[in-house]
C-alpha cells in the first residue's frame, strides 16, 4: 500500500510556486514510483509550469522532477 498526494495549485507569485517546488524536491528522495521499469509504471513526479490559460495561451513546462530509483 502507498500513500499518494496529488496537488495542482496555481499562484500569482512565482516565489510561492518555486518554494512549493523546492519543498517537493526536498521530499522526493523519500518518494517511490510504482512498478518502475515495467509497462504499467506510475512515476512519482513534481513539475512547475508557466500557466497562461488566463491569457488564452498554453502552459509551458519550466521544470520536472521524476522519482526514479532504477538506472
């Protein structure tokens, strides 16, 4: 059994978004991915995007961290 947290939070302030990303990055070493390396893998990840949907434009990924133990 695993405990999964899913978040999708938008911020007006970039510093707040980066702070949350940094916090998640700090915890990522304790996270695990499920069935890593198999066809049904579920990777743990955190990602930060510049969202411009309020301007009618698409999101742009700024950074993504994937939790991978296998290399």
